[in-house]
C-alpha cells in the first residue's frame, strides 16, 4: 500500500489523494472487497509503520525533491 501511495504522490497527487488512491489500488490488485478499506487503520502501529516505511522509502527514491515536503504535509493533514 505504501509503494502504491508513493507512485501516486510522485505522480503529482496531493498527499491525501495519493493515500486514498494507493489504498484503492492495493484493494483492487489484491482482489479485496471495498469494505476492506474500512478495516485499514493507519493508527494501528504495525500497519502504520509498514505503510510509512514503504511510502517514505519509495517516495525519497522516486521523487526526492517532492518528498522533502512530506513531513510538513503530514502535519497539515
């Protein structure tokens, strides 16, 4: 999910839109029902850490210039 979010973020989507699209893309690629999105809780420590590790690593690898603003955008959300 984090890698998909990074693709959308680096593609120019705002952070919140990239997270939504990354989640939806993951649900579709894993053939999960839309109701599974209600069960995704990024505040859950395990899920949140894995998501942000992948998202941050991929974002800084794919678009380091844009990724520098991630922390500010997270705080603003």
